C-alpha cells in the first residue's frame, strides 16, 4: 500500500517536466518559424553632414584707433567772489540770480562807500600836508645855506678885526684891554652864529628824508584808501554765469564771506579716464625732449576729439582738442586726460541741437595711433580664447591661435595668426570638431572683414 502511494508523486513530477519541455520546444519552434518569415533590413549608409558657415577672404589693412572714454563737461574757470571790505550792500545787479549771465564790466553789487570816501579824503589831506612840509624844508635849506655863507664871512671879518686890535695892543700898546676883549666877544659871537647855522644846514637833509618817508607812508595810506574805495564796487570779470548767489540789498558783508560763485563757460573741459594699457599703446605723445627737467608725461598731440552726450548719442557731435595728461591712478590703472572745448564748438548747431554745457556726461572718442597690417573681423569670428576658424583647401575646418591687437565695438583687429588670402569663418561656432566638413557660403554685406 505504501509503495503505491510513493510512486504516484514521482509520476506527477515527470509529467510536469515533460509538459514544460513540450512548451519550450513549441515556443522555440514558433520563434524560428516567425524569424524565417522576416526579411533582413537594408544596410544603412553612413554620410558626414557638413556645417553651414559664412566665410570671407581677408586682406591686411591699416586702421586708425579711436580710444573711447567717458567724462563730465566742466567749466575751466570757476571763481568764488568774497568781499574784500566790510559794509552794507546798497546795490545788486537785477540779474544777480543763479543761472543768469552778466557781461564783463557790469556792476554785480556795491557796498556803501561813505566810510571809505572819508578815509580817502583824509589820506589825500595827509599827503598834501607832508608834501608841503618837504617843500618847506627844502626852501629853508636853500635860505639857511645862503645865510651860512654870510655868517661865515662875518666870522672871518670879526676874527681879522680881533687879531688886528690884539696885535696893536700887544705890540704898540695901542688901544685898551677892554677894546681887545670886546673885539674877541664880537668874533666869538659871529663864530657861534656860523656854527649854529652850519649845524642847522647839516640837519636839513635828515629832516627832509624823514618828511619824505612820512610823505611816502601817507601816499601808501592814500593808495590803500583808493583801493578800499574801489573794492566797494564789484564788477563781472568775464561773461559770468551765476552759479551761486547769496546777496541782498541791505545785507552786511565781511571780508572772506562767500557771496557769489561765477562760472566762465567760454572754455569747457572734459576729464576722461582711459585704461592705462590703451593709453600706453595708442595715445599719441610728442617726442621726448632732452630739455624736459621732470619725470612726467610729454605733451599730447592736440588731435580733434569727437564728443557726444550720452543722453543723445544720435544727436549732433561736438569737437574738442586733446590738451594734457591730468593724472595717473595706480590703484585703478587709469590715465586721466583733459579735452578742451571752445565756445564755438560747444554751441554746435543752434537750430538742431542743444549746446554742450557744464554737467553733461559725455562719450569722448580720441584718435590714436594707426594699426598697421591688421585684419578686421566681426567680433564673433574670434573666440574668447583668441582662436579663429579657417577653411582649408578641402573645405574643412582649421583652428588657429591669433593675437588680438584691439577690440573696438563690434569688430576685432587681429595682428598675427592669419595670413593674407585666408578664408575665415564668420559664423559663431561653439567647440567645433577639428577638420569638420563645411558647407561654405560667402558672407554678404562685407561681413566686416578686412579687405
């Protein structure tokens, strides 16, 4: 009984294995049958797809450099007006307001001159007094000089008379001792008068010099008084634009008190900061002179610069003249130059544009040296790694390293790495494969390449 029950599971296992094998064989046979019905696919042909690019043939050329910078227009002359004398303001110009223009020579304001007129009259009187004193001393010198001659002669006569009387008395006992003494007294009196007048005459030059010194001092006081009186009236030194005014009639002003700020708009100046490398390579300096005694930049060539207002770049342009180097800043590595603008150029075309005025922030194009034998290409033709892409004879891509002389606007100027007659790719490419096949099309409109 037990042997029959053990043989039944074995039979079931065998049956299951046989069924599985049958199913696998059926599947394998069906797969082969279906595979035999399928046709093999056609063999695909591998073709290289060319890159479409625009190209141009380049030739070297000479191109002048224009260095572009920015700066604010400023008046060259700005004058702060302060009174030089104190007093109360009795008059101001009707146009003494910020923004108004006062022609040269017109009175801007006047300080009460009463005290200074009195001081002037006093100084004039003092001058006249000392002038009279000098004239009196000189006249007295002439008179006393003549008197001195007379008194010296009288003393000489008195001496002769004394000696005669004394000789007669001593030798011949003619006369009396009283007569001799009287003659001696007369001689001594005449001699004393002559000495006194001689002393007075010798002191007159000193007195005259003292009086002349006092006269010169009084004349100086007169000059100060005249100057102070003239300082009561302040006139415009040039065509003055009032930038600041703090002055009213009746106001008391003191020396050194700032009351006006005047601007001379006849000459404007723009200080432009340039990259020191651009300045070193492209600015046009005058030749170095052996006579220059200091270590500073030589004079700049006075080239004409084009100026445009940043708020109206398409408007009229003004012309300025490159004037000088203002400073060099090591921290920012910039060189600041000054561009002068005369009034005729600053006015421009009055009917079509605004004038160039102080405060305008402007773009300044400064002509520099000329680049020789360089190739001008559109900016996109040279990568940021200074590589350019050429087309070789097989119309395949070739990568070359180039030396960029200058980047200016939308153009780049190449000095080395490209030869005359090379075909340069103008289309912007990003990491192209070397020796890639190209579909070449000649650029229209010049493509910005040098020719």
